[in-house]
C-alpha cells in the first residue's frame, strides 16, 4: 500500500514540478526535507500522533518550513498532512527522487572492490560505466569487501555485474562438482 501511496503522490509532485519548471529546485528541497524527517524523529512522531488535530499539525509545519521551502512544496506538504499521509513522507520523497534521477538519466551505482580504489581507478570505472550505460551522470558509492579477493561487483538498480575472483572461484567449484570421474 505504501508503494502505491508514494507513487501517486510522487508522480503528482513530479508532474507539478515539471509544469512549474522547478524540477531541480524541488529535487534539492525534497532531499533536504527527507533528511529533516530522518534526523528528527520527534517531528514525525508529532505529525503521526492521532490525538493532535490536522490544523495544529499544519500550523507547526508551516511555522517550521515557511521561508525554507518553496511555496509549492510547502503546499504539497500541507496537502499530505490534510490527507493523513504524513507517515508516507519518506517513501514519497524517495519515489520523487528516483523519478527525477530517471528523468535526468542519473545512475545510482554501488561499486564493491577487494581493496580501496585509487582516484584513477575510480575515474576509469566511472568513464566505463558512462560509456556502457545510457546515463548522463552517475552517483557512485564505493565500498570494500576483502572477501571478494579481487575484481569488482557493480550494482546499478537491480542489475549486478560480478567480476570478483570469489564468484569466479565459486563457479569453477560448481563446474568441478558437476564432473564425474570415470
């Protein structure tokens, strides 16, 4: 259900941002808003409290965010509260962010290696990914997993490219297990 709510509200927010030509601005503001909700659990608890009336919640949100969020985005936040969907604010933000990234062809990539990569190696990985994907730019996160032994594991959305030595050794082991000695 939360997926459907985030899609409906996220799509509406995206369409309004496109219509008003404020997509980049709202993208930045939504990122900040998401961070505020994550770092302030008391705010989320207040907004989700069943005994606090919606009018009081809207007043508090307007007092906090007036002048800090664009009027359109503040209005959207108030609408979310009016509809009682404030508990879905993080998934709505995430959906909107993903939709903007898809529209702007920004790839989100996670690269795992056995050892930390140098700046030159990171640049080559990024250049190669830009050549082989349809993305215009990339947001790349790097992590180290010594159990890989060597090579890389690259995750782009739900796609995984695993060229690690660990995986190759596992494939060889499985192939050897299939062989029957005569």
